[in-house]
């Protein structure tokens, strides 16, 4: 039976045309990319509440998952907080698999065909991203914010589709992928002000008389809006790909109607409408952290559709001075800092102090390694935090009222008094995400948390953090449940128990 070409082969064919000299390096990177994605996939198979996994059996040689159809899936004992490529082979029955896409295909569960395609694309794009680093030696301490963000080559540390970019050709990955360090020419499209939803004071440099000028990502212009843009503005892509650093320092989040990792990255009209109110609210709540947290201000504009919108955001460098550096938490793994247990404990203490204080006030941050940034001293000590992307927070009116804080007019999806929802938002993103990704292993994470806990604010939130299973988004289950909207959750063994 004829099999369609794999994503790995398709990327190789395109690469042979676009950058033939890089083809041998790409092929050499494929085994490592397969192992990196297989390790992320095995984490999800082992810990997500998948309906076709009936039970798990721990043994000396690893973990066996018993499937509802009688098959058995065996792999190493999983460390849910490990990063990198620690799983090279798993067995389904008697067959061994080092290719995660082939494994997902042969599992043959509901929606596995589409998920296998995403996983295969993730492997191929990850190998391409790694191949593109050949000969590039990054500065130990970059001077610009975008250089820090472009050091993150492997994408999400725990998602099996960490580098999946369906809809992007190889040439487009080189042209727009931040790890390839391109300069991107954003289109500038003027829109009559009365036809545009704008919140905040849109900057003068992005106005044209009575018209509002919206920056448009070139991929979006070509594939979705089907238009050419005569005016252009050069920018540097950040780790989210659709957000770019503009000349002068501001960041712009553009609409990008493509699936990156898990979601189609549009900008919702309610988030545009709420951006100015959210900025004021965030500034007021951050002021209650004794200077330990800054939140970047945002303002948005949309021309009647999520396909044609933009959000402007302050650069995190706004909050640095006297030689301090600001970098996304995801970029910490590219430095030597987390290898020091004392440094990691200090960073965990800072991040949890801020997160727990805000949670008690009634604000749960989506504090994963992309949204959360850290301000470092000249010596590399963690001093303060910066948070961006306010549209993902959750707000509790009841908790805010207890502290005398007025509840702003926010989109309904951002508002919840449910303590489980609030804790999942913070603990799943900060502890199981940012801190785990920085620590790199369950043992290192446990050591850092144990050192930090005695100095953290006492209360029911800390008690829950220390005693309950740790929530994390069930990323594999979510990709195998495409018809179910919203987040789904898994529970991980708590490193503090």
C-alpha cells in the first residue's frame, strides 16, 4: 500500500530547493528531534487522563500502560518535569518505536491521524530549527530583548507539538521563525478610524491623518487577507512568532490564523476592547507586590475581525535600569544560571511569592515561560518579575472585593470565583510550567521548592500547593479531543509531597 510522504521527507524535499547546503545537518538532527518529541509525548501518555488508558503499572524497568483494547504500551519511568530527550524508544506490544508520529498512528485511537500529522510536523520543524543554529554562537548576555527570545530553539518544553507549524513552508519558517533570526517586514494597512475598534491612545507613528494604521504579519496578509501591503515596517520576531519587536522598542502582537503548538493564534475582539481597562487594573494590582512585579501595558485595535487586528505592548526593557537584564523565563534554560541550586531556589521563592500574593488578592496569572519574564541584576540575581499577555489571566470578584479592589469590566471568560480554576491557572502555568521548565527535572524542582516554601506567604493557597497533586494542562488529551473547547487538565505527582 502506498504511504503518503512523511513530514520529515516533505521538509527535506523543500530544504533541498531552498537551502540545499543545510540538508545534511537537518538529516543529522532528526534522531534527536524524534527523541525530544517522543519524550514530550510519553509524558502526556503517562499522565493525561486518556479515556483509552485503563491503568498504569510501575515496574523496575519502567511504566506499562494498559490500553482498553488489551494492548500494552511500555516506556521508561516518566519524569513529568524533565526536559530534553530522555525517551528514545517505547514499545507497543512487541514493536519498538523511536518515531513519535508512527507511534501515534499505530495507536489508532480517535483523532490520532490528525494528531500524528501534527507530531510529525513537530519533529521535522524541530530538526529544521536545530539545523539552523549551525555556526551560530549566541552572545552569553544579549543586549536586546528580541535576541533573548530568539535563543529558544526547541519551543514548548512539555508539548509534543512543540514546533508544529502546519501551513508554513520551509521558506516561510526561515523567513518568520524567531529561532532563525530573520528580520520581518510587517505590512502597514491604514483603516478609517470609524471602521476600527481602538482602545487606548493609538500612537501617532501608526496614524495617517484620520486613519488608524494596523501592522499586519506578512503570512497573514498573503494567506488569509489575500492582499499586498505597499507600506512596510521592519521588526524582529519574538518567541511566539506572531509577536514582534518594533523599532523604538514596543512589541506588536499580530493576528496569525495558523495553528502554532495548540491554537489558532487570532486576537479576540473582546480582548482588544478590554486591553486598556486590563492595563489599568493590572498596574493597580501589581502595585501591591512591594515592587516585585511589573505588568506591561497594552492597547489594541481591530478592523472588525480577529483576522485583522493588532495589540501593542510595552517592551519588558521598560522595567530595567542600571545594567539590569530582562529575559523570558523560557530563556533561562539557555544560560548557566539554573544549574545552581541556590539560584534556582531564589528564583522559585521570588516567583511563588508574587504568584501567591496575587492569587490571594484575586488574580491568577498564566505565568508560563513565555508570559513571565525575570529582571536580573548585573551579577545574574533574580530581582523582580515582569508579566505580559493580560488576556490570559483569571480574576475573582469575590477575592478582589475582600481586599477592597474594584472589579473591572472584563470578558466573562476571564472571571471566576472557583478556587480550583484559579489554582489550576497559576500552579499549572508557574510550577508545572515555568519553574519545571527552568529546573529541567523533578529532582531539581523538588529541591528548589523545598528551599523556597519556608519563606512563602502562609495561607490556604500555599497549603494547597504543598499538599495536592500539581495541575497541568493535559496537552496530549487536548490535541486528541479537537471537538472539546477549553482547557483539559491532568494531575502530576507533587514534588513537595
